[in-house]
């Protein structure tokens, strides 16, 4: 059975079509893998019965020759996407027992494409974190372990369950969401491809909101082609999301194989600060070399406001979050802790329901929006955000894509004591693209000396995911990265 | 300026600004497709968006935007081609999202004007702004001993907040402003103006100052007063309270106050110190509203005739007095009814019948013109019958009363009551001859110069003909016969 879990989405797609095995067999293989790997804590909710039901439906369609684009492909869904009749927690106690009567647009599109949902994947509480250690359902373990020492590593975050499950072959791919790096950084930590498309490409409808102007869904897969297949099924205009773009969805898969010949690749000097991890630096140089050899032109560029991106992000994102999370008040759904008065009930419910990191961000966000601080923080941050966008706009007049490291390090230990600022610095390379709304992807490109995966990040201009996929595939081809097999 | 508060230290004037929340006439809520029917069962008009469910996103109701722009144009206001929705953050059980989506520093409509016709002359009252926002839900406290119930039917309903400048100087002006604003909204069809059902609500900002001073003193905001009369009473009470406080050496604190109509007093609701910090910021779920010029121009071109223009036209085209014209245009339906009646008839007579007779009946019955027991067609017919001398004015009044009673049409009533006027000279002459024969002494007195007896003779003829004789004809014939 493990042979089935080792397949890529593209392979499984054609072999299902040829009826070499059934969708139900494929799903069963993954369900038993999930069972064996529960120690990773990747799933919050397993939906085995539902998965079997949907797999059978897929088999019927396949038998009738009416298979849809991803018919019978078993996926994991980050537990930030509302799923009809299936508990949706955002990894928070405050949503305990919440079972939405509606399906998010993205998960609905994946259902409509024929995919089979295996379960809901663990994440940082409300997607706030870079290590998947803030989940109310406990931390997720990275299936990768370092050579030469015993340690349990984080999978990155916030889409840590998505990355761990995909890396450990507990699903063929997973949805993630990326607000400041939550798809790309865990992809890098787990040796996977993670794509954050252009803001507005995927509908946010039905996705529990963290920071509305930044949140964007995307796929986490084991290779570039699978990401292209999955993104196509996930994205598209949705009238229910006012920030969704009314643009045709390109066939991302069709550009694969076009190579990078003639493309201009920008290397931003600001992403090479003093003290950059030597292994990361070396891998970046390696990536530059690969692209040059593949026929791309390397161009040194500057993104001068890069150093302000992280502080800007930690004003904008908490500000929006402090407002977005106000609806968790114990009145209509989820946790309610009774109190002596309405205010007392609010205080007790939210004190009990939210974890420390969520509370920290709500407080930061409330502070920066407060009278007397709004101009100094929120307004200033919006201005800086505009400058960061301008940096990218100007850069993309000179280059077609930008290559950087994805994260400043490889995965670290679950039990490492890491202070908040250091934790926030995990997103230093991913946050600028989030603020600019441009697409970005992480491709596994190499290993540390301990054998842990490292990713490289590719960025392109808005709506140019096609170039993004071309560059990613070129790196993938050159790197020859070998992921984990089935556990 | 007639409203002066005589204090012990001198004369005071009141400074009033009004904030009106007008429910936009639209089938759906401002950011969801949920319906907005008044009086529906609790929580039956609620979408997942209105209930603030996780992951739900607002989508702007384009028709509500159109209605707001139309209203702005009707208020002769600046239409802002770019406006922004902002979140106003606060916690309350009737506010599911934990914030109200409103507009803050970039409203959809800027400065405008409302013209008031006051007895002292016309007054231009400035409009500061108009913005779109969501209504909150409703808490019901009296259904359970220890629990409150939440009804979200109103949550998310589209409101226009229309803010005046502090230009009003008396409770009467405030009342006139509200009535005029209501009329404009109803003419435009952008709000039904129904204060009882809460589709138009008013907050009043009130302060006072010594007459002659131009300073703006500390104001108090009186919340949610639900009739024009109560707004006027609340302002009067609040202004006098301010004067008393100042004259006894005290100071007015900026605060929000509630009006208690049963006691005719205001009391403190929350002070400035307790005021919320709403942490307004642009709603990242919504794009800025960009209006193109053609869209606005098109709405402007298709605006209906508004009260001021209609009033001017009524005065000019129908020769009505300013007062009559004002009365007739105050409600769009009244004006329409009047024009139906006046068409092809003497407009002054039409106005007279509508204002003096019909409105009296409607007021007494407490119904609007749309429920009028007498249709415009029937009233017109009645006036026609007077004009061609078929019936007398007195008969017309009798017929009108019967029409009000029965709801039957004019001709039926005239026939049933046998109200046709006698215009044949024969029967009238016969009656005159009989009366003259029986009252030879009175004839003699008349002929010897006591001409005031003419009225008595007319009365006798009317009596003899059961009031059906045409009075003018009657007079002519009497004069002729008595002179012989």
C-alpha cells in the first residue's frame, strides 16, 4: 500500500484514469498512513468516513469516464478553511465544537475538482506562528530529523500540519494559507513546494480570517507540477470575496518545461544581511548558479525598504487580527465561559479561549489602532507598505523574477527556547512579498550538513504565477532534491 | 429668530446639529443578501455574514450605494467619487462582528444644504456629510429573568447617517429640518422615513450660548429620539437645562444623554471619559468605492422633482400661496393627488378642497392620502359639478361627507341623495310666486326699501325647494319679481 502513498499527484491522476487502482484504494492507503503517523499530530480531525464516501463517488465518476481534473486525489485541508459539517477549529479552543454550515470557496473548488478530503490539518492558532507550537491541539512534529543528534523539530508554521502531512505522505498535497510566510516557510522546513499566489487569486471566503489584506491560500505539495495542478483547482474569481480578482485562471501546468532561458533573475542585496546563516547563503549562491546555467540572466537588484518589512508586518497584521478576532465573543458559536455580566463573559471567554500568542497579537493590534497611536503606527505602516510595493514594482521593471532564501535557517527544535523576536525573524524573507501582494513560492533546493531540507524562494510580479512556476521547476530540476519517502 | 431662552443673566440661544440615521430603501442588507422586511420573526432575516460567522466576508450592495448618491444629489451635496468603508470597533452582544462597518474620514457624500421655510423666512441649513453604515441587531431584555435575547434581523441593515452642521437655532427649526429631510428622502424613494418603525432615527447635538456670542460651547448628544415632536421637546428641555447649569455657575460636560419622553427629561448615558475608542481603520475586506462620473451624472439626470422645485412650480403654475404650496408638497403623494384633482380645473378651488376638506378628514381618520376614502377622480368630478352649476357648494359639501362615509363615487352619491340643483326657472318661479302671495306684507316692506329682506326670501325659496334651487338663479328671479 505504501507504494500508493509515494505517488505524486500527477502520477496518481493518470494512473487513476487508467484504472490501475481505485480512488478508494488510494484513499485507504493514506488513511492507514495517517493512522500510523498520529505521533506527528498533523491532523486535528481525521474524516475517514467522509473520505471513503467521496473516494467511492470518485470511482463512480472515473468508471463512467467523467473524472474531474483532480478526481480521487486525497488531500489534507488546513483547519483554517471552513468545511461544511466538519469541525473547524483554527487550532483554537475558542472555536471548540464549531462545525460550519458552509464550505469555504477554496475547499469547495477542490471538492468540485474531485479531490477527497482526508481531514483537517493542524496549524498555529489562528495561523499566528512560525513553528506550529501555538496550536491548542499541541505542536506538530516535523517528519524530518537531524542526522547525528536526537531532536524533534518543528515543521514551521503556520501551515505546519499541512507541511508535515505532505512530507510524511499522509496526503498527496495540502492547502495552506500564507499571511507572512505561512506556506513558504513550512514548505522550506519540510522539503516541499509551497506556493503563495498573488493576493486576490484565491478566494478568502470561508477561510477563518487572520489579517485580511495579507491572507492568501495556496498549495503545499511534494513537487512543482503538483503545486501547479492544485493551484489551478483552488483559485479563481469569487463574487463573495470583494478582494478576489476577476481574472481568468491560467493553465499553470502548461508552462512547465518552458525553462528559464532568457529570463532575468534579480538577486536583492538586502536579503544578504551580515550574519546570514552560511549554509543558507551557500544554497542561495548555488541556486543563482543553477539558474544562470539554465540560461537565465542574473541581475543584482535593490529592494531598499526590505529592513522595514518585518516591523511593518507586525503592525498591519495584528491590527487587522485584533478586529477580525473580535467576533469570537462567546455569544453565537464556539466556546462560552459564563460571567457575571456581558463584559465579564467576554473577558472570561476570550481569556480562556485564546492562547498566549493570539492574545499578544490582539493586544499589539489594539494598541496600534488606538487613539493617539494610530498615525504613528498604523498610518506609518501603511505608508511603508506602499514603499515596499514600489520597491518590487521598480525591481520588476528590470527583472522577471527574484530569487532569495525562503527562511533564515532550517527547522529548529520543538523544545528550543526561542524568544518572540527571533521567532518573528523566521518570516524576514517571506513577509515583504506578503505586504506587496505578489506571488511567492518555496522550492526545496538542498540540505544542511545535518541533512535537513532548505528551500529557496522565488518571487514574481502580480498575476505572473506562470513565470513563478517556470523558475521553480528549473530550480527543482537542477536541485534533484529527494524528499522523505512514506514513513 | 424667535427662540430665545430668557435666563437670569440674560438671553440665550440654542445651537443644534442633528444626526439622522435613515434606513436605505433596498431589499437586501448593506453587505449581505439577507432581506430587510419589517416585523419578521426574530432572527429570520440573517445571513452568515450578518451573524459574523468565521470566514464570512462582506460584499457591498450596489443599489444601496446608488441610493446614497441619489440622496446626496437631493441634498445638493458634493458626491465623493472615492469613499472608503472603515471598521468601528467595539464589543456588544448586538454587534456580531465586533465592529460596525461604517465610513469615517472618507464618506460617500460631502457638504450639502437643506432649505427650511420658516414663518420668518427661508433658512439654509448646512449638511456636513452623509455616509453609509450597517445597523446593529437588537437585544431583548424582557423575555427571561436573567438572560437577554439577541435578534439579528436588523444587523447589517443599510443606513445613511446624515449629519447637519450646527446651524439650527430652535426646536421648531429642528422639527422643520426633520420634516423637510424626510420629505426629500421620500420623494427620492431612498428611505421611507418611518420614525415609528425605526427607519428614521435622530440624535441631537445641543448646546447654548448667550445671544450675540459666536462661540460653540460644550454640547450634549441626545440619542435615538423616535418622533419629530419628541426631538423638539428633548431639545427644548436640554437647552433649558444647559442655561440653568451655566447660570448656577456650573459647567456642561460633554456626554451622551437619553431622552425620556414619559418624563420629558434627558439623563446621562455615558460621559466623554467613558466613550469608546473605536479604533477606526479602513476595512481590509472591502475595496474603496470608486464612482465614475457618468454614473453620478446619470442619477442626477433622473432625479425626481423635489419638494423645493415642486413648491415653486405650484406657486407659479397654479397661483397658489406659499403656504398652500408648502402644505401640498410636504408629501409626494399629496402633491400627486392635488395635481390629479387640479388638472383641467380651477387650481385654487382644487387646493382649497384638498387642504381644507380632504386633509381635515384624513387627519381625523389618521390615514394617509393613499388610504383616502375619496379618490382624486371623484373629488375632481365633484368640483366639475360645482363648476357647471349642477350642484351648489353646500350640496357639494354634503355629497363630500357622504362620499367619505360610504366610499361611493360622486355620481352615485349625487343620484342617491337627489342632490341635483334646480336650474329650471319654472319650479323656482312657481315657488317665488307662492311665497310672495303668502307674504304680501314682506313684499310691501321690501318694495318700500327694506332690501335686506332679500336674504329671507332666498331662504324661503331654498326651503321650498329642499335646498336644491341654484342660489344665484334664485336671487336673480327674486330680484326681477320683487321689482315688478
